[in-house]
């Protein structure tokens, strides 16, 4: 999958520009611990107790991970 395909898939599922690590894990069918490790170092927003990561950054990291 390419970055744009992953980005469209995540935006379609969440209908937003930001996503949490557990939501990434659910959509991409991966473990939550892997999703948290993947999001480490990405740009994020803190909203209350939630850490919301930008889909663009998460999609880029997922694409790199899938190419290896």
C-alpha cells in the first residue's frame, strides 16, 4: 500500500485529520503496542487525556513500515 492509499483509508474510517494509536491498531489490524511504537516521534495534539496523531504522519510511517 502507498502512503496515499493508507491516508485515505484512515481518513475514511475516522472522518478526521487526527487519530489515536488504538484507532490505528484497529483499522490496520495490528497490536496496540506496535501502533504506539509506530506513532513515537510523530506530530501530535494533546486533547484532554487523548494523544491525537496527525494522519499524514502516521500514514507516512505505516508506508515505510510496509515497504521493508
